[in-house]
């Protein structure tokens, strides 16, 4: 009996070694530092005769800002993973990022300002949005965004002002967006 239990345990361990993990294996590249080593050495040589304390404080401030953004990206990535792990059979393809300089503005209508906002991109990988009419589609957008927001509510304290979202169909066709508390269809 002990031999069969031991053999079953070994087989279970071997089978679990070949089970793939949940997710897409996407690698998020952290932002590059604002200063290279050469630039820092150039600044050091330039200010060599002056007291170094103001120089050190400026560099320290830049480093702290970059560290805070890396922590923010880490929190957003962890929120995405938590969303997928708690909804393993019904999660949508969700990407979360922070737009410090308004880079995502070009992928939204002109009236949308994405600067200093958390950007949520929700792609329909399960055909949830495909057979919905306009009102039902807006309700589905609202329901899905509120679920995603529950995972980032610690850092985004107000859904209406801190979040900008875009909804895509399975074929990466934009269906709608969320901005300043209102849900809009893309073709409006």
C-alpha cells in the first residue's frame, strides 16, 4: 500500500512539472534611468569646485522619483496578476500602466487627456462584447472596469479622475472608452 501511495505521489509531482502557468508570460520593461553614468560623471566634473551637497540632493530626488515609478509599475503588474488569478476561467486580457507624460493620448479621441492617469486596456479575448447592443455594451464595459478597478483601488482612489480605459474587440478593434466618469462608444 505504501509503495502505491509513493508511486502515485511521484507521478503527480512529475505531471505537475509539465503544467503551464496562467498568463501570457509578458515581460514589462521598466523605464530607463534618466541619467547615464557618463552624464553623472560629466556633471561631477562640471561641478567639481562647488560644494557637492546640492548636486547630491538633485540626483537623490531623481532617483527617488524613479524608484517610486518602479514601485507603481510593480503594484500595477501585481494587480493584473491578482485579477487573473482570482478570475481564472473568465478574465479578460487586461493591461495596466501609468502614463506620466501623456504618451497614450494618441490612442484615444482628442478630448481625452491621459497624462498622470492609470491606463487600463481591456481586450475581449472571450467574445463577451461581440453580441451586445450599444446600451448592453456600455453596461458590460462598466461591469468589467469596476472589477478591474477593485484591484487598483488602493493606488487609484477615484475611478472617475484616476483611470482612463479603452475596450477592444477580439480583433483589436476599439469598441469604447472610459474617461472622467463616462463610458463612450468608440464611434460616437
